[in-house]
């Protein structure tokens, strides 16, 4: 009989590449992981791992076993979700990864709601961008990811995950009050603050400027949109920012809509096997409710 715990270790080795990475992710020692995988080989009766320099690689039989392990582990996750649904309360721990502006705006009130509605549910939040958070979801590091997708730059949906679009978030050109220019063409010669070009938001921003007919002069690069807004406040740059960045509450900044009123999509993602998990459903519902409340009551979200 193959052990599910050991199958999980084999799957993690396939995903993470090294025994050390598996040990770090699952809080084991490397020697303990090696021993468990050796036991799995004995249980399977075939060679699953083969030395490759200072690493190991999966044999064809190891790869085959990983494929079946994915099915078995997803079914186990569905079983755990069914058990959780059978209880009278939503409890346990929910590990959430979310992008920065969401952590600053919708996450705090959503967690507050969950604390009131489900006092025995512990929510752990990590600020992480989608290009890192989504693979980490697949690897089991998180239970739910709140992610963003920019127009014209769709994110690849990873196998074994399920996505639910929650709301859209309009994107604006943020300009110092004292500067002229209410569209991209009007600020083409100005310095820009942008996210790194390797990030989805940075790629979108560059493409948007190029569509407007110019190559932006990027002077300030950061994944932190609050830094972008600070540069605008100090009359050092213009920036492309979403509504949730809360630029309306910052002094000295004018927000101008982009041509076509472009919007990013905010969505949640979970592993397919956990799509019916009560904790994930409760969190997704709370996030959607909070956004509706902000649209109705918060000045900075009004058009």
C-alpha cells in the first residue's frame, strides 16, 4: 500500500526540483525527506529516483507515480473539503496570498468580517505578486490566492487550479497637480514610475505607453505602488496606477482615466480539489462583499 504522505513528498520533489527545497517548504530535514522517499521506493517496488550530479531526478516510473499522485491527492483534498462542509462551523487555518494593493485595501476589512462571522477560522496573509503566488498555490504553500490580471496580458491558468473573477479595478494616469497633461500623449516627455518590466503590471504599463506612440522614460522602478505615488506627490514622475492604490486620498495628485477606461481584473484562485472548501468560499464571499461596500461608501473608489 502506497503512503499518501510519501506520495506528497514525491510530488513536491517533482515540483520544487531538490530535496533541500522540499525539506524547507514542508519543514522537514533533508535526511528525513530522503528516508521517506527511500521507503516509498521500497513500497512501490521500482526505482523512483536516480542520482544526477549532486541532485536526484525522477525515473520514468517516478514521473508516472507523480501523475497518479496528483489525482489521489486532489481526491483527498476534495474529501477533506466534504468533511469540513459537514461541520456546523467554518474553522481551521486559511493561508492567503494577495497582491499589495489588495492587502492594503480589501484584505483587512475582509479578514475582520471573517473574524466576526467565523471566529474559529484563522486567516494568514502573505503579500505576494501573482506570478509568484499562483505557482506557490499549486505547490501547496497557500490555500487561496487573490490575484490581478492586466488588460491584454492574460495570466496562464495553471493546471490543477480554479479561478473566480471577483471585480474589475480601473487604471488611471496619476500626474502631479502642478503638471500639465491629462493623457499619456500629454506626459510622454515626463519621467515615469513603473513596476519592473519583468512583472505583468510593468509589461502592461510599457505596452500601454508604446501603444500611445512613445517609449517611457522610466526613472523609478518598484513593485510598491505607494512608492510610485510618493514620486508623483513629490513632482518627480507620473505613474499608471489602479483605483485600489488609493491615490485619491493623496495630496497633490490628479487622476486621469485612460483611453477606453481600461481595467484590471481581480480574481481568486484555489486548487481544484479545494474549490468547495468552506474557508475558501467564506473568504471569497467576504472579499466580494467588501469591494461592493467600498464602491458604495469609500470616496476614493467613486468615479
